[in-house]
């Protein structure tokens, strides 16, 4: 399979016009991620209100896979509770590493399944997972901070 086959139309659309690009002032969740094998980097910002993701933005540089995955991921995180977000990250990780299949009958997974071409390329799996792992890291730090406050 040629590398060009990885870049389906959905991926290219998100790469050319990524959703939720920007920064947030005083974000409750913030994390930076870097993918050494490809040079992708990403910053994720999120506001949490009433235990839910009220707003989420990202800024990044890198390959189409990493940036389009961040665009799709942030779209899908709106309105999720912290637990739902963590579960979604876990589910995505299982799918992108080939441990489980992408659901074929789910709206939520429809665009994400465009990424499944990367499964055979471990280096590309890192690109696709970068924003998800970065958000998880930010959520964990957010939870630790909140525990300390109590
Ligand atoms: Zn990459």
C-alpha cells in the first residue's frame, strides 16, 4: 500500500481546514505532546464546566495524520464528561493499534475510521494517537490538581 493511500479525503479535509484550532486563556486542561518519530507537535487546551468538556482547542504542527486526528478528536470531545473522554481515548487507542475493529455503524466513529489505514504502520499509529494521548495526559494532571484541592 502506498503512503498516499493513507490520506483519504476525510483526512485531507481536516488537515486543510482543521476544526477547533486556537488557544484558550487559563485552560483547566492543558498538555503538550511531541512525536519524535515524525516531528509532530501539539498543544491541547480545554475548559471543563460541570464536569464536562465545554470547550476544546488545539495548536499543532506536523503531518496530515496527526493534525487531522486532532481536528476530529476535538470535534468529538465537546460535551463529554471527563470519564467519557477517558473511555473514548481508551477505545480509540484499541482501534488505532488494531486490537479492536472500528465500529462500522456509528456516526461518532465514521470520520475516525478514515484513520484505520495507519494500523499497519506503527510509526503512523503514533501520529494518529498523539493528540489523544496528549489530552489524556492533560486530563490526568487536571484530576490530580483537583484531588489536591479537596
Ligand atoms: Zn506524523
